[in-house]
C-alpha cells in the first residue's frame, strides 16, 4: 500500500480539514506530518463547527486511527484544549489518537521567545502566529529540543530547566514583552500530565508496520506549499517543509511509499501575514472577497489578504508536490461577481515570466490576467458538476486546461456534504 497525501497549494487556509474529514472513511489512519498549533483546520457538520490545530482531521470518523507524526511540534496546552472540545462533543478519541515519541514539544518559553523576536523585527515582521513554532524548530535543528517521549524520562524536569534557562538568556537580547511565564508553566506541566493518557509510539515503525499490513494511510499537511521553509516566499514562510517531500521526513516513510498527492486550492487566493502576494486586491474587491468568504484566520483571527487565483504560483506548487489530483474550495464565494480574473503570467520590470522569481521579495510584480464572466446563480446544494452555472463550469474548465490536471472535487460550501465529486 501507499501513503496518500493531502496538502494546500497556496499560502494555507485552502480548506484541507474539510477534505481530510470527507476522505477519511476511505482510510484506516490519518497522520499529521509537520507544523504545529499555527495550523487551523475548520470542519463543519451536524450544525457544529470545530477547529483543529494539532489533532488530525480524521478524528471525527469513528474507528479511525489518528497519528501526530514526528515532524509536528506539539504545544501540550493547545492539545489539551483541543481534546477538551472533543470531550464536550462526545467524541470517543483517546484510544484513536497516537503521538510519535520523536515529535518535539513547544515550551512556554518558546512562545515567549516568539513574541519577543517578532516585536524586535519592527516593520520587517514575518507575520508569526506567536505560537512558538519557529523557536521550537530552531531548538530541534540546534539539537537542544525536548521531545514527546522525554516526558516519561526520570530527568524530564531537569531537561526542561536547562532548555528554559537557554531561552531566558536569549530573551535578554530582545525587547521586553508582556508574558507571564510562571503561570504558563503551571498550565504546561498540567497539560503534560494530560498527554500521558494517550499512546506514545515509535511513529516510523508504527506507520511502516501499518503499510506492511495493507492499511490505507492519508497524510495531512498543514499551512500551504508557498510557506515551505525551502521553496516558499522566504523569509516569509513557516519553519517546516510543507511539501510532499516533508511527508517522508515527518512520518518516517520512504519516497517510494507515496501514492496519490491531492492538492487543494481555493477558487481565488488568500494569504495571512506579511510577504509577497502578486495577485493581492488591496481594494474594495479584495474586501468583498474577505467578507463573502469569511477570510479571517482560524488560529489567529487575523484578516486574510485576498486576491485572484494565480496560475504561475499554482503551477509551481503542483510541480514541487507531484500533484495527481486537484480539489477546489470556495467556488461559492465567487457567486455574484460580474467578472473574474485569472493571473497566468507576471510582468517584472518589463519582462514577462511564468516562473516564481528568486527575487520575489525585492521586485515589483504586475500580474498579467485574463478576464472571465462571473455567475449570479447559487451553487448551494449542487452535487453534480453538470448542474453548476455555465460560467462556473467554464471557469473550472479553463483552470484545468491551463494546469494540466483535472479537479477531482469541488467544494460549494463549508459543510461536510457541500461537495461535488467528479
């Protein structure tokens, strides 16, 4: 068997959680392979809404195993808070949520450092979610980190104090920020005890054993491909590899074990925080998309920047990820527009290109767009592609022709059942 992968092709917030939740019954196991509580996967069903930050989105499907892989960084406080919402909803999940022992922990002092570091950047802020993700990954690569399996070690608190002292020393070089470390530490150690109720596994052995037994596995990505630490719009990126290649490192599987790669894109484009965004609509049109699409961060609540779909960018991430199937979300948001624009090239200082430039942060990019007719009739409740408004179908057909891949699914609303399966 192979591990299928689902990931976002833009700057995150593409609607991965809903699609994972929909596909989950076809699998035996759903695994998160990177990122941390900076992710916000929103799921809506039975007139309820849930936002997951660390727990895989397959948790709502009875009997399905969910694994937090070694590539994830875990904030115990956030994880306990998420689990409590599942308890309140009557979800039976404790026996179905596994944690890789090699996943790294986010300490309260990581969040303290994150806030101080971001403040020190002034106008050059990268738009951190201030969840401690970056500092936690820095300790991981610096070989200083605490891992989930360490919580069972007899000298765990000693290890904690050593790492905390390092952070306190670093904080002396940053401007002061308001952070109650003592209170957050008490919460953190309480949440550490809460985590001990779950099963901790050697994730790499566990997942390969499942593959050998013929189990079907879905790897769930967080953030978006344009936020990849290597291939995103650096330095305005996250601290992990958000691409398909990150699955191998984040779960401990061989490249030959990758199956289908399901890439998700919105019908338009959004970005949270700082960084280049060639098709951004910093005007009334962008505000219309923001309000119509409810474009406010599930993790931070920040307003998302909005713009037209960018085929230069999409072709880039499709190439990097080896996408085999496409999914479009939020086609319903475009309803009511007279015209829709699609970017298929960039004009950079008089030169036309269809590639993402290395200097994307330092050059003025003028998107070259084509205009298509919008539609006024609703897509709500539509289950068959042929029932879509003619202009909506034409828009999708145009994108498929340009991208060279068909859309396997089209989401027509936030609810679980609002989906066209082609």
